C-alpha cells in the first residue's frame, strides 16, 4: 500500500473515485478488513 494512513480513519463525507480518464462520485466507502493489508470496499452506481 502506498499510503498506510489512508485507511486510518474513514468518516462520513463525499468521496470521488478517480482514474486517468476522469472520476465519479461513489455511493459508499467502508473499510472491511484491518491489519497489515487492509481492504477498502467502494460502491459505485452505474448512473454516476
């Protein structure tokens, strides 16, 4: 993981998922696993 502090505290707010070609607003972000290799779940609607 490039930045280990990114999963330190996920709070309520607006999140934007970006790529090289643009970005979109996501519907839900949550941390589903902690530890040395944390997992983050991201949900995006097709219409976003």
